[in-house]
């Protein structure tokens, strides 16, 4: 079975693609049968994603969500003339010219959600106490006149003992020494968001538009090293908000292909660019719906053909296995499927229980579509592999706005610890959750701690690696302070970010230092 092409309507956040009335707030609610509304919701909403239970959101947020989603059902008109990507959206025909359901059915579904939702968002489950400090890391701010707190990419290069920082404000790729000193900058067309090594060269993914858009302004460029930095060469153009790039020989022809996650917005796709004998790259769309975030490559069935595991954070939100069947064909298998409010942000494969099978470490915490309460299901999760690539949730750490997590043996005791960041933390109640270190105590029990500098920036990204060459993994956090302010941020904190202009924070691992 070939993975789906345009299988779903897609939208920012995709909280309810079948939310179905624009006039929810304009007219009083009419008497309605909740059972009918639920039956309609289960019938129509599940055509695009898992059934979203009403208690995922509070009543006020449901009203906003329903209003915003209505154009996808033909219940309202999007003003294409006011959007730079309007012609692309019109051409894609994802916004129906006529309502897809009778208005009474739309209203019944909307009424079911708003009336069944709680008045206020349900609280998060309890989590282990977050200790106010950790001695595992020593924090060192990275600040320089050539750097801005608009970091969208962090990459540690252990062999060279240096650090790459992608700067959205300066539209540059910076090179920083292991001591945190600025070395060089290479101007690029837009914000760098992913970096892939190709021998001595660097393939740099440039997103085009950081904020939601379907313009094809993204690129992948090749950077070739020279004495004072890099020489830039074009590689792939006209990409729809690309966020990830993987090099591999996908079809066993001995040539290097490229898999690109094009997140998009309403549109988007996961594409393979296959290299011809001439060297030309030709696009083959593997999955055509929005929200592709990241892809891992591994041979799941040990047939000597690379399979793909890809995370999508829009539309059919979830983690999917694209099993390589040879001759350019892939089967499509959902490994994990999430409700449309889940807010997936990242994953990596790691063997947490030592059984030789890769488990999944995942974060979900995207809360940037519009102001809404914190969500009890946002956080960090471990899904264990049963040995047959069936996964079940084994551990959950609630973390408002969780955006990325990495698994490494930070304390050098033989098991995997976790470092996680939040881009949408609760700055009012638990500001220290911006950075959390979770030290493995065995049997999936973790102690949680943070650092005094947790709020020195607004952490969008991080990387782990031995930056200083002392044998243990360090961390670097990248600060992007221009992100959506959909969660309350204290004015004094915003002012501090602007004044101090900390672009990144190096967390040096102290595990191997003498007591």
C-alpha cells in the first residue's frame, strides 16, 4: 500500500479539522441532542484524524477552534487576497466552495464540543518534584555582537570541537568555538533549521518562512568549507517550509538521495528527491499532507533496504513507518497516532530498557497557534518497543510546552538520562521547566532537576555532544525570543532577553571532573 497523497485537509494546529460552524458565537445555542452531535463528530472528524474528546480543550478554546477551522469545511471563506500564499491555497482547492455538511449538522457537532467541554482546562497529572538546581551541568552563556537571540538551529560538532548556530534574525550560520567564542558567519537566505553533514560539506536546510505559510520559499543549500567560513552552492529550491533533511540511498542504485520534511502549513509533504545518473534530483512525494517534522532511517525488517520513521505534527498527527518495498514503493504503517490537539514537536530513537530494540522518546507541547490554556497532555514520553515495532507508552513526564528532548548517558552510569526544553512553559507558576534534566534511577524512574539559568533565554532547540572533548556529553540550548506569545511571558523577562541578548547556553557536563 502506497502512503496517502492528499488524504486530509490539514491546518495550523489541526485541532479540529471537522469543527463545523462559524456562527457558534453569533447565534444562541438551539436545543440539541448531545448523542446526535457526538455521533456526527465521530463520523466526520475521524475521517481526518483520531476522534478528539471534548475534554482536550476548555469551552472557550473550543469556540475559537471551531471558528478558525470552519473555512476548511466550507462554512466560511478565507480571504486569499490578503495572504501571500493565497494563490497556492486556491490552486490546491482544500477550502470547499460549498459546505460539506448541512448547517444543522455543523451546529450539532460544534454544540456537542462546546457544551461537553469543561469550563476550564483540566489540570495536569502530578509529576516528580522539580529540584531547583542540578550539579550535573555548568552553564555558560554565549553572547557576541554578531549573534542574536533568534537561534533556530544548534549543532555540536565534537570532532572539530565547535558549534554551529543558525540565526533567524541575522539570517546566518555562525561557527562558535568550544569555548563559546564567535569564529565566523555565513549569510543565507532565511532561517537555518537543520544541518546534515555530507563529508566535509554541509547541507543546510533553510525554512523560508518561520511563521505559518505555504509559500515555496524554503531551500537546501550546500556549504563547502573554506579558510574564512563556507562557500554557498544551491542544492534544492522551492521547498514548502522544509525543517529536516536526510541523506541516503533510497532505491539501492548506488546514488545519494535526499528525504525532506516539508512542514508547510495548510499544505506540506514528505518528499524523496532521487538522484539520476546525471546528478539531477527528481521529487517523488511519499506523503502529501502537512506537518512533517523529522525522519529517522533504519532497516526495520532487516531486508537491506532503508525504511523511514517520520513524525507529523499536523492533520493525521502521529509517528509513521514507511516500509521500503523496493522499486520506489513504500507501505504505510502508523506506529503511534495522536489526537489533533497533541502538539507533537519531536522524537528520537533510543533503547531505554536495554533489550536491543529502539524505543521512542517523544515531546509534544506546541501551544503556538493562538492563546489557550496549558494542556495536561503536553510533556515528554517514552514508548517501549515490544521487539516487533509495536509501541506502548511506558512513561510520561508532564511538561508544559515541551519542544525537544535528547537521551544520553549524562551521568556515565550505564543508562539513558533525558534533557528536555520547553518553548511554551508556564512562566508564572513553574518557570524553571524551561529546561529539565531527568536522571535515570532505573526501571524508568527519573529524578527531575533544572538549572538557575533556565530562563536566560527562550529555548527553541538543543543538541547534545562532547563539545569540549573531555569524554562526556554536553548540551547547548538555542534561544529564539521572537516566537509566538500565546502563553503569558512576564514583561521583565522579555526585557531581560532583549537586553542580555544571550543567543545560546552551553551546559558543560561535570560528570568526569574530579570531586
